């Protein structure tokens, strides 16, 4: 079974530029999550999708971050404009449904904002 | 305000010995606890979990103990192997809510041959 795929794996941008990350969850998984992991901290949830609808985006900085999962499968997370403090690993995870007790994580995208 | 705390950033253990990783939580509404393991350049992978109705769960070399009154859980690895060297994240969630886990900062375990 293929795992959660993410691209790119690494991205370096200047502050105020925009960037987008892509995630392809495990086939059949209805729920998709985006996490931000700052160095030395645990993953923090940014947004949770159930199929193509948003379940929880309370921690998403909506003035600069946006995410979509238009067809209920792949998802894109965008940052525009990026700030220095956005430097982090962005992890995508999926689960069978939102009440599933186990999430499966992708390898993450390491973002460096200069 | 950290609701899940892993106070030891790192732990070094000899191969074959026991590794004990600790985790404390502050929110009494948490009733489901998980441990994830993370290798460099990879995402976290689920290791073991425990519900608050239990005080112990065992899976091979891994055992998680839960002390609800102390709001403390620990992960025991016996015997430790060099391949266990990784960052271990403790996470807690509320099953009455969305199951979304709150993660600790992680403990880096190094098992020496």
C-alpha cells in the first residue's frame, strides 16, 4: 500500500514570496490533515479536511495560509506572503475517517524562509 | 501553554537495556494517548496507543503505562536496539472530540551498540 506522498521535499524562498505544497493521501482515506512542525517542537495542526470539506481550520493563519482539497483526494497548502517564522516542516497526514485513532504521515516538506 | 510535555529532550541507552521515555499532560479531558516514532527526513509513524480505561498496553518490545491520577504516561522499550534510535513523540487526544492529537516536543533516543 502506497503511503502519503508530499512534494516538494525541500523548498527555500525569500520572505514575502509565495509557496505551495502538495499532498496525496493514502487511497480511500477520507480525512486529510496539514501540520506545521517548527524545529524543536511537536507537530501542530493547521487544518483538517473530511473529503473536500473543512472540519477544523482554527489554527490556520488565514491572512497568509490557505488550503484546499477540491476533489476530496489531493490537497494543496499555500503560504502567501511567507514570513521568516514560517520556516518549518509541513507534514501531511491522512486517516480512514475523522474518528480514526491512527493517522499516517507523509515525509514532510522542509521550508526555509530567508 | 503546553498541554503535553516531554521534559527530556534526549535519552542515551546501551543496546539490550531498557529505554524509558516519559510524558506528562495537563488536560484531564484527554482520554486517548499515542506514541509516534520519527526517523530523520521521514514523517512520524504510529507506534503504540492506550485508552484511559487501561493502565498498560503492550506490543512486542514496546509497553506504554498510563497513570491517570498523575497525568503521566511512559513508553518502555525492552530490549533496546540501535534501530530504535529516533525521536519519539507523545500525543494525547479527546475521543469525545475529533481525535486530533496534541503532540509533545519529542524525545530523541539514541541506542548505542
